[in-house]
C-alpha cells in the first residue's frame, strides 16, 4: 500500500468572508489556518500533500502557502476549473460557482494515486483528527466486493460560529459506528435557544441536538472513490443542469450516500474531541487568533510553526 496522501480543497474564494480565506494570517507569527492542518497532518505521518486550487490563484497560493510547505513535504497541485466536464457537457451561461467538492477530487484524479484524506483549506481540525485518519488509511484496504472508507466526525456544538450560519453534513450511524447517511444542511446557526437548521431558506426551522455528530469534510478515501465519482458526475450534471444550473454542487456526501445505499462501501466514523475553528466570517477571526495563541502558549505548536 502506498503511503497516505493529504488532499486540500483550496479552490474556493470564500465569498462570505470577502477574499482568499486560506491566505489570512491568524497564527502568532503570521501562520494561516492551512499551515496548522498541514503541520498536524505531517506529524501524524503524511508526507505528501495535494493542493486543489484554481489557476486564478496559483501564483499567490504557491508564493504564500506552497513554498513553505515544500520545505518539509512533497507538494503536488491540481486545478479545479469550471470547464473540466465530461465530453458532451458545457458550462451553463452565467455559471461562476465551482461544481463542488466531489468535482474538486475528480480534477485531482491523476495525482491521487494512494489512499488519501480530504480536508477543507480554511478549517482547523486539530491533531487528533489527522492521527486517526492516518492510522485508518495505513491499516485498512478495500476488499474485492466492498470499499472501506472513513470520516472524522465532530460534535455540532464544537463546529458552529456565532457570526452567522454554517453548512454541515449531519450524520446517522449504525450500531457498529459506521455511517448510514449524511444529510447536507447548508444553513445551521446558533440562537438563544440552542442550534437550529432550515432546509427551505428560513421559512421553517427545526432544532438540532448540540451533540449531533457532523461531518467537517475530513474524509478518508482510496482511488476507488475517485473512480466512482467519474461514474456519478454525469448523472449529477443531467439533474443539476435542469434544476439548478447556476448553483448546483456535486458534494462529497452525495456520492458517499449513493455508495452506502448500494452496499458498495462502509464508512467508519472516527470521532474527534477537538474543537473546530474557522474564519467563515470576518467576525470569527479574533476568536481564532486567540485560540491559536493559546495552543501555542500551551506547547501544542512551536513558534514559529514552520522555520
């Protein structure tokens, strides 16, 4: 088995935050959130990272992130572009939004040649999550008739922000701790009574238990998953180009759920007690800065993080 790879989804421009979130310094010595994820992944055992970006940010990203990571890890790049579509499909007029996280992995299929973990570029996951992911990928393999994947789950209360809504995949588990379903909630927010979600743009709301297990898009896959994405993407496009041509997205949980329903895979849930941090909104930044300073003061991270 080849050594596990870390795949970083970094093509998004962070429209709600107003710029390239992954390039916003938040650490004591100007570190980015992505620096902490890669540091934690490296000390867990990952030696190769694949950055999935857009050509439009290539120069800036390589200069600010890629160059310093290359000092201690093998760095590969893949590019998520709107026109990377199957034969016979074209970009809908007016479409500017990326096709989603599953499409990002498809764009990186040539360099994802080993078991791999997937993360968002602008989320702080914590060291426990990366160690669990690496250990799983290093010790588990697919079988002839079933694929064995995993995800790291977080308690919902550890993943929300008071600055606005967040998108989370709400998870259902079986008695063996394996995933049975992921329901994508694109609008979850805190309010004085707890945490609530809406699936109809705010017309109606329902409460969510604070200990609900959610996906933060930290998945553990193998190349077999990317091959399945190639099968599923045209079917997604056929539907999305009719129902939501400008904003429809090919999310990772969609393919995961399909494979689960067809008995093609099982997904082991690896729970993390760490608290998530992210700069979803500008108002989140002071809290993230304070948290990373505290972790540095406690000795969890060196200062500076990368020399």
